[in-house]
C-alpha cells in the first residue's frame, strides 16, 4: 500500500490491491459506479443503454474473481473512505 495523499488537506489517497477474498460488495459497487461515471471518456452516462448492467458485469466481474485489481482509496480524518479510482491487470 502506497500513501500518495496530502495530510495537510485532511485526507490521503492510498493505492491498495483489491483482495477478492475480503473485499466487500460495497467496494465492488464503488468500482462499478466509477466504471459508469467514466464510461464516455471520463463523462458519466446520462441514461444507461439496454443491457448495460450485463456489459458492466462482463467487463468487471471476471477481474473481481480472477485477476488483480488495484484501487485508489481516499481516506479522511474521520476514518471514512471511498474508492476514487481503479486499475485492472
């Protein structure tokens, strides 16, 4: 895990490997949400096309189960955190 954030701003970003054995469904849903929000070259889709959920599953679920996924997690001083980016390898 690498810390690349700035403590002066009250939050930090860490990069961590997504452990498929212990990652929560909430973490997977955050990655799925980023996938939708950045689908059109960094812009969110206004309306999801027909069968988009199946397409998203096709694109992401294999990685969740069989490959390496790194996530960038923003952590705050109040101990809350959220995933702000991901890489599929």
